[in-house]
């Protein structure tokens, strides 16, 4: 399988199974519309007749021979060797947990997938006893795994920060006994951060996600306080304090959501960059089409163009010797993730679970409150291994649209939660998400390829 596209004056050719990327001339690009394996000894006459209006016949024949040579060297139209891994390596130990220490929030963001923090099940905080039992469960079910990840999530986790502190202490106390190493992360809206919280986060959290949407008018339209006022001024101040004090060996990024209201989201990325934040993620909102802020297919041409605009802005920054990292343009064309990671993505419901304040276990934070996907409870020790197996089998070869898609080894089948929420089936790819993801991938592939070419020169 190959995928080819034109972008920024380049003809880009991706060999899907090998991951090889080629910048090709117009003739090669056009010729690949008419030829594919199995190849004949010489370029077919009908292909020559078709292309001879635009290219000399000798060039067409030579180009055909080069394509055949690349095919014989398994550089183009390479075979798919990954499906066997999907069939033989299914269930994995649980290695990561999203710990919902708070089902409450001090904001009322209009697009919140968690119903402004309570997941439609009532506002509550996790007890330390529940948190400890969740840690115990993770240790028990992580057999063979040394490195474990715990993400303190909500709602807003800083509203229950004492439990966060004591949970970290408890997990650390178990590391030597069980030969485990915990890596903690947290996601925060920044409204409630104190200097003491910032110091603890910067000491103990391997990564921290800082939620803000960009420009003040954009952020304050959607991310409002309980009284309806904006949040921008306070969270910018708190985030700057956190980032300024953050050790260089600890990860962080600001994470925003763009909606129909700010399809010029590259300006939000640049706004955050100008404020001193150089690790940035901005995601499209996923919402019911009836919502005024929802993104629909009609918005895709504008969104696609905006990703190209953003790529140009980032390229200019880097050309001036400065650093900026945009999460969705991160791509490794040399090696990338291992085969299993390519097939399953985030590990939702298989390697990764979420635990609520009541101790209920779900495949991930976005499934919380969906009764049919409740996997068990940490208090009674129940756990649905059949459901875990179902998610282990949710990979690109069990998702019909993904199996034939050129982007499958990059998106790994997309978000299972979005597939379920918007398509009704974790194996049915969410079309809108896919279209946006594929455009981001094309832009990222070209950016990386051009960077590698420039380095080689």
C-alpha cells in the first residue's frame, strides 16, 4: 500500500507498511496513478500513451523501471508484516491508570466531555482509601511491568490535592517491595494552584498538562468560572509560575481545544508561544453537531488550511534557531513506536484503565459513566477480563475502515471512546476525527521529510 499527496509544492510518497517517505518528481507521482504490483517487464503501452502527452516516452520507461526496482528492493509497495503481531500478542498487563481524584471542577467549560466535571454522576472527591486500593490494583495487575504510570485527573485534581500528595507517598512506599517505579502526571486548569502545589507537581510529576485554549477572548468564551466570568488572567499567571520553576528534565505542555469559534487556531498556538510556552497541543473539539461550537465536515477545508498555515509559522520559528514543539506534528520517520504500539495506540481498556471516586473501573476517562463499559470496582476486587480482552482485540486489523487506511500505523485506530460515542462501536472509526488526523499526519510527514533533507544537504 502507498499513499501520495501534494503539499507546499512537494510531491510526497509514503510506503505505508515500511514507513518510507519519498519526495518525488511529477512524473513519478503521476505514473503511480497507473501502475501497481504485479509489475510487467516493461511499462505497459496504454500507460505510455496516457502519459506521453505530458512526458517524453524515454523518461516514462526509465521512471517505470525505477519504480519496479524500488518494489523489488521492498522499498515501495512493501508487504504488511504487522497483522501477525495483532493476532499473537493480545492481552497485556495494566501499566497505566487515570485516577479520578475529583469529580468536581471550579470551571464550567462549555465543551467539557465530563459534563463540567461530574460525569453526570454527581460531584464528589476520591477518598485516600479508594486511591490506595487503586494503587494496589495497579501493582497486582501489572505483573512483569516495572514502570507504572498514574495520571491524577478530574474534574480538577487540585481540588483534592491532599489525596494526591498522600497517594504519591503511598505508591512510593510500595516501589521497593514490589520492584516497581511510579511515574506520575496530572492535568490541571490552573485555577487553584498555589506555590506549594506547584512545588509538589514540579518535584513529583513526570509530566503535567496545563489546560488553556489560547487567546484571552477564545479561552474566556468557553472556559468560564462557575459565575460565568473568564479564567484566562489567573491561569496564565499560575501556568507561567509553574513552567518557570519546572526542572528541565520534567515534561509539560499547554493543551487547548479549538472549536468552530476559533478555526484560526494557529493564532492561538502563536499566542501561547509568544507568552513563553513552547510545548503546545491544540485539539479539535468533538461534540454533537447540534452544538453551536461543534466542528462539522463543512469546517474541514478551513481546518486543513489552518494546519498548513501553522506548519509554515512553526518552520519560520525553527529557521530562526528557536524551539517550538507542537504535539500533533511530532513524528519519527526513522523508527517510531514498536509494532504493538502501532496497532493499538493508547492501550485503552487493556494496558490502561480509569478509576472513579467510587472505585469503579472503566477502560479510560472518556468511558466513565457508560454503564455497559464498567469493568469492575477496586473495593470488591471485581474486574471484567473479558472486556479487557475485547479492548485488546480493538486494533487496526479489527476495525474495517482502519485496516485499509494509509494512516493506520500512525493513528493506531483512533480513539476508542470517540468511536463508541459517535459511531456506536469501538471498532468503527469516527470519520471526522480520522479526516482531521490524516491531514495533520500529512503536514507532519512533509515537515519531517523536509527537515531530514535539509540536514542531509
